[in-house]
């Protein structure tokens, strides 16, 4: 149905146009705060100090060739957020900027922007770090591809919905769809419905798996049952206590389980 298999949190090496725009707005605001006479005047501290450091350390400009102009700095730094700028251009500059400025409020703002836009990166202790790994992304893509080639549209749909929910910040909904994908495989392969434990038992009888792995599957399902509001929404009590990290983990591990179950005994979870 055109739904991409990966949530934005797993799209490493990418920055969206809106993320670029919001990050540039944060930097641009800080520049104007230090401008003496608007965007055509000169810079004052702390931005004068930061700009001087940039010209020397990053641009390698001889300092007597830099006139400390607000407009000139805007034109130079704006290029870091242009449509053709890569994730390394954008995030590399942002990391340098927050470290050079050393303003906790600005760092908090930048961190909030990355979180709000569901970027695959976060700002922690003045460092830009990825929130997930390429392996997790590959596991999801592999599960979607295998579900499609196996004719299990329901499984593919659940994984895609889990990804969409994760991008939207509906973490409980994402976990719910992730475990439903595992359920769908077990029910489809055994012809059973209603009881995941019964389907897992039947599946294990037909295709014996390591006991530790079977227990892991059982406990994973038990988690979504025990955490109120995950598999069944609580309309009168709000949503379940599920974090972004929980949802990322569940999507990756459930996708690996789907791949294992669809490929049979020759496969192993990623």
C-alpha cells in the first residue's frame, strides 16, 4: 500500500527537509540574538567568539580576512542546511555548534527538535548519537520482504503499521502491531487462532526449535499481555507505559522472530 517498512528512527544517514529547517531556525535565532544591529550588523559575544572559532578551526580562514559580519555568517552557515546537504553536513555542524556555544538551553532545544522530528539521532552529553543500528533496520526490511514473498499480507501489514506508529510517536501502538506480526505468522503456519501459546506449541511440534528460543517467544508475548494497554487499549486509563526505546527494541526483535518463523529451522534470529 506504499507504506515504507522503516520508521524514521531507523533511517540512519538521513535528515528530513523539516528537520533541516527546524535546526537552522534554532541556529539562526542564536545568531540574531548576538547581532548588534540586525542581520546587517556585527556580531557580539557569545556568537562572535563561536564564529571566530569556526573561521579558524573549520573554514581555515585567516582571521584578518573575517569581518565579523552577521549577514556573512548567516550565508556561510546556511549552506550546511541546504537541500543538497548530507546528514553528515547537518549533524556534524550541529554537534560542533552546540559544543562550541556550550549553552545548556540551546543544547536542550536541539535535543528536543531531534526527538520531536523522530530523527534517527539524539543529542546526549554534547554528542550526536544514533538511536538504533543498521542491523535493526535490515531486520525489518528483511521481514517485510519475506512476508510479502510468502503471501502473508497480514504479517507485512502489521510490521508496516508498527513502523508507522513508531514514527508517529504511538509507542504502545507500535509494540502492539509488532507482536501481532509474530502472532499472525504462528496462526497462519498452524491454522490455529485465539491462543498464541497453543499455536506456538503446535508450531514447535511441527518445526522443533531450541527450548530457550521457544521460551523467549513466549515471554515476549507475555510482556505485551502483562503491560496494560499494549495488546488491548485502555480507553479509560490512558496508554501503556511504553517508551520509544521499548518500541524500537520490540519492532526489531519481532521482525527477527518473523524472519525465523517464516524461514523455518534453517534460519536464526538476527
